[in-house]
């Protein structure tokens, strides 16, 4: 095996023959949050003056006792510097409550010391890393917090413990008083806080949770404490063990980490040793084969030759009987997140004498006491969750936290094989399709613990693999976080171009923002110009001078077509305008208008999809108004109503007027005259416009009020003049005057503008007027209307033409079934069809038609007045 120093060593060598470095051992290099205890003897130098050996014996005994006290509180005895002891809480493994345990250990070490002693405690971040190229064979805690603990121990009075403010903040319930302030070497003026005692201080909410936990134990004989990492489960469980468990007067067995690598036999053996000492005493009352199974589970005999399932069943039954004969017992299982199958079965049906208190991140059973996440956890609170994992899974989780998301294959390429199901079972990651995602708090802890050098290495390597797989956005983010700003900016820019070319400049804008954030100074002017052009493509500003928009021939062609529109040329140009939603939408509006005026409503609607959501409100409103009008032309009033919800601001006068006029038309054609009048009056007061005036004039005329002011306003617009002529015709007819000149005027305007809506409305109205007076002319007009609307697809007027044609044919005694085989789109047409079906003997139902026709537009009013005089104006053939 070759060492990093270059020396080639024999395969059996464990240390380098040249430099002495450990071979094949990967020492950890990471940041950790720790509480450091520095225990120091007072006057040991004078003691050695009385004799080397006696002084050594005394120092040895004192330091050994201090180390034992530190270990009893879960500390790691890191070093014996001179006549002191350096203890770490939180490295190499965290167990939770590091600050509490460090203060308790420091007090115990000082108070139980046979030699005068003192201690200092400090908490903070350290580098947990090997020094001297790992020649010592172990990592070392490096950081100012270690020196601070040593300085505090030297400043402490004999027999006392000093702590820094950070440690006391992390240990609510610890008591200390200020001795004063002293300039510590290398630190400066620092408060000297002498520790008096350590407790666990709970908030009122935590006190209530503690009561609920005790209540669950007493009533259900088992309690489950759950919550996400860093939610305070360990703190609450420790408070229960210190304050509540002694009051229950039961033997208590506490088992620390309970993972899949800790099988049931090992867990229960530990509990039995802690409580009863003599394991053989448990075997006495049990018959075989239960005694053999229990002996194997305690490690007292070899594995019996039984199948696995049989052995598990016998072990479970043996333990249930053994524990049932021992009396009440409280078993506390900490960090039980992914128990093995046998232990899970034991927990589902424990002996009646056993009380179970379990801490887990997952709801292993119901009911359970769930701790909410009240505030974001600090990195140090999540160290126990990470340290409880096997090495491979811990490294994979740290890498996943650094990356933010990754596939299992990508993680294995970075850190080697690992058990992803274990991480998911413990509630530390979640899946999203093929991706693994860490919990947010786990990702935060990982980014705080992994050294930047290693984190950047993972990011760079992952980014290269993701680029090859086509996961460009994640790769760009990782490159940016790894400090590869130029590479990241180029990927973001390419993604922005792709999004823009697909017609999504709003996505391109966010990508340009990321590119600008990551790019070096030399790249930013070009990126800024492209970002400005992307904004201009959404109507959010002017394009950049000399930018992409200024050089695109498609935009130049569109500007030419705006002056002389051509439907075929516009249709051919639309694909080239896809990167520019503003111009593309304007072109579609222009094209749809040309097609509509060319009596092609279906093709017009096909070329006018819903507007881009990021366009200016006025342009979106124009698109929605035209789409709604086309839908109504095609008899799809319900769909039209769904898109006429949010008008633009009244300041956008043209768009406002078109939108509100279209809403008026919808209300009139669906029989809501009162709503139409209210809406029209309010809209016209806010922003007068010829379109609104013409629509409101029609609604007012239907209520018997013809307004000259609206007529004058409507006449200032060609389309408004045509609609006003129809309203005037209805007013003249109401007064007993001949409306035909006005109807012909509207018909002529509808042909020459052209305006299909006015044309068909005038043609239908003229046919209805001629119906009782000149059936032959009405029949000819209805035939023309039927042919024309069938060819052009104007559904409502096609339905009206069929009904009018059927009415006229029915009066002549001809069959009309072929004309009535459709479902009308409006209620007043449904009523007319039903009446015709009944009159022709084709079925249908009798209904009073007059109420069905109230509140409709000009056509509905015309039919109602012809039909609602108490007698029909036609004659039915006698049968």
C-alpha cells in the first residue's frame, strides 16, 4: 500500500514505514459544534516538589477520577495536557444536551477531586480534523473555543467552574453569577460567570407536553414521543427522566441508540444487565425451549438450530414471560427511528408489567405525542441525528445535504454504496420521483458541518455528472455554490436562451438574474442586455440598443405587417415570433381580427389561445374580450363567461371598453338585462367609449329608453354606428314606425366594414321583421342566412336561421324535423325550438314562452314582441 508521502509499504503494514502515518484509515475532517471542558489542577507543581512518585500517584488518581466523571456524563476524554483533562461534548459523536452535560460533568469533576481543582467550559464551533498529516492517528479539535475553555479554567477560583455566555445560553436552567470581568490572554476583557448548578428549564408549552407524556404512560402503558430532527425530543425526554420517572417509583432501564444495527437481543441484554446484573437468574423459571432461546438472546449460549422465524417467536415469548415475572419496569428507548423487525413486534405487544417510553422521528404507533417545529433548529441540535448513523449512510446524508438533491446513483458515485432505505426509514430524507431530498433542517446542518473544500469537491463532481445527464439547472446551482461562477453563468445563460426561444421569457428573466449573480464582471454587460430584451418581450420596458431584439428579422417583418396586415403572412410569421410574447400576442390579435372580419370565427379562435400570464393587463384583457366574443359567436357562452372575470384598470381605456362591452353582450344574450344595465352604466361612467355606448344603448333600448347621448358617442366609431343603427331600428319598431331603412343601413355597414356580428344580427332582425308581413321575403332571407352561417360557423345565428326557416315552412304545412335536430345554445332559442316541436307534432313540451324571452338581446326582444301579443302571428295547419 502506497502512503500519501510516496512510500510503498507491504500489504500487511498498518503504518507507513517512512512517515508513520496510519494506512487505509480515513480520518474525519469536518466542522462540529462542541462544549469543551478544561479541568485543571491547582498547585500541582508545588506537589511535585515533595516527591515525584507520590505526586504522580496523587495526580494520576485525580485525573483518572475526573476522566471517569466526564465519561459518566457522556463526554469524550480528548487529551491530558500536563496536569489537566480536556473533555469534548459533541465530538467525535453528539448525544444531545451537550452544554448541560458539559456543565454537569465540570461540576462533578471539580467537586469530587481529591486535589484542589477548577474547570472552564466553553461552547462553539471547532474543526474536527487530524493535525500533522494524521501522524497522531486521530483527529483533533481545533478552534478558539478550546483555548477559551483553557483560559477560563486558569481564571477560575479554586473549586469552581467558569462558563462562557454561549454555554449558558445553550443550557436553559443552568445557574451562574458574575464574578466580574478579566482580561484573558489572547481573548481580551471577558465576563467571569461562575456556575452554581445545572437544571432543565422548560417553557409552559413543554411543561404541558411533559404532563401529557406522563398521562399517556399511566393510561395506555406506553407513550411515543415524535417530532422532526431538532424539535426538542431529547430535551423533553431527559426532563421526564429527571423529574417524572423518579416519582413513578419503578425501575427504569434507559437504552440510548436503537437502530437496525442494534438487534432486540442486544437491546434487552443491556437492559437486563443494568437492572438485574445476574443474567442467569432470568432463566430459572422458564421451561425449554424458551430458556434456550432466552439464553441465546442474552449471549449465554450458541444459536439453537431453529429456523429464523421460529427463533424470533421463541425469543419474544421468552422475554415476555421473563419480564412478566419480574414486576413493573419502565423501559425507555431513545432514538428508536428504524427498529428491526423483531423489536418492532415486541413493541406492538409488550408484557403487561412493562411500561414503554419511546422517542422516534416517526409515528410508530397511534396515538403518539407529536412535537411541533416551533423554530428553525441550529446545526448543533442535529448532530446527534447524523452521528447515530453508520459511517456510509452518514457520509451520504452529508453529501445529499450539501447538494440539496441527488439520485441514488449520483450519491453512490460521490461517496460509495449506502443504504438509502435506512435514511428514508429514519425520516431524514424523502423521495421525489427519482430524486432523494434531505429534510431542510438536515441540509442546513450538513452545510454547517462539512468543510468547504470537501463540499466544493462534491459540488463540482456532481455538476459534471449532472451536465452529462441533462440536469442543467441543478448543475448550474452546484457550480455557483462551488465558486465556479463563470461556468455557472454560462449554463444559466444557455437555459435562459432555451426558455426564451420556447416563448417563456419570464423564466428566462429569473435565469438571467442567476447568471448575473454568478458571472464575472466581464460577462455582465452582455447578460444585462439580454435580460433587458427579455423584459421588453413581456412589455416590461424598452429593448436594449443593439440587443437580440434589434437584430431579429422576424420583429422587423412584424412591424411591416402592422402597417399593411395580411392574414396569410401573419399566420406564417407566428412561429418566428414565439420568443416575443408581446409581439406574438399583438400579431395574434391582429390575425384573429382579420379572420373574424373574414367570417372565419373558428379559425380566428384557433389562432388566439389564452394570453401569456405575464403580459400587461390591458393586452391580456383585449385578448380575453376577443376570445369571449368568438366563443359567443360559436354558441359557447358558458366558456365565454369563465374568461370574462377580471377587467383591466379603467385607465386602460380601450381595453377596458372592449372588455366591458363584451361582458354586456354576454349578459344580454344570456337573458340578464338588469345586470347588463347596471354593469354598463357603471362602466360607462368610469370610462366613456363608443363601444360601451353602443352596447349600453342596445340594453337601454330594450328597457324602453332610447338615449341620444349614447347614440352620439356610438356614432364616433364605425362598429359603434352599426350597432347603434340596430338599436334605433328596435326603437322605431316599438313606436310603430318602419325600421327597415335602419336595418338595411346596419346590414350594409356589416358587409362593408366588415363586421360579421352586425351583419348577421341585422340580417336576422330584418328576417324577423318581415316574417309576419312578407313571409316570402323572410323565407328568402332565412335561406340566405342559413346558408351563410352554416358556411362560416356562426352558431347562434345558424340556430336562429334554422328556427326561422322552420317557422316559415311550418306555416306552409311542410315538414321541419330536419331543421330542428340540434340543441340550441341559448334559452330563448330552446323555448322557440320546443314550441315548434310541439306544433309540428314532433314531441316537445308545452311551455309559456313569453317569460323565457324576457331580458335577452335585440333578437330575443324581437321574437318576444312578435310572439307575445296573446295570439300567435302565424297560423297552424289544422289536423
